[in-house]
C-alpha cells in the first residue's frame, strides 16, 4: 500500500501482473468511475468527477528469481483536475482492488 501523500498528480509504479490480468482487473479497480480503454490497449482514461486520470502502461521483462518468473508492468498515472482528496479516495480503492496475495 502506498502513502496517501504519494498520490501526486503524476507518478509511476511497477505492477506484478501480466497484461491480461491488468486488463481484466481494471474495470473493477476504477469502481463506479467511467473507464475508456484506448484501442491499442496500452492506455486508458478514467473520469473522476470533473477531472480525469490517464493511465499508460508498458509490459516489462519478467522478474526472475531462480526458476520462478513473475510478470511485470510499468504504469504511469497522471491526474488532471482531480483534487488531492479525490485522488486519495480513488487510489485507496484502486490499490485495495488491485492488491494480490499477501496476508
């Protein structure tokens, strides 16, 4: 989980998932907000109130530890005209939804 103070207008993260998993999870992760997926499946736009969140992702080489491989993606987040409180609320839900495994 990320510190709410890190929900600046623009940031980048690495996600440990394959593209298909990301695309399957994205509609649920944005909750009730409108989601528009680009035709190239490499970006999306989320309507948050009067503002938007632009997401752009790139599939990275898998992380390898001994014989185990884990898929990875770099995701860039850029909020436009979304207040800090709304960013925090959105990202808390998004992060909780995208959380995998753990205990």
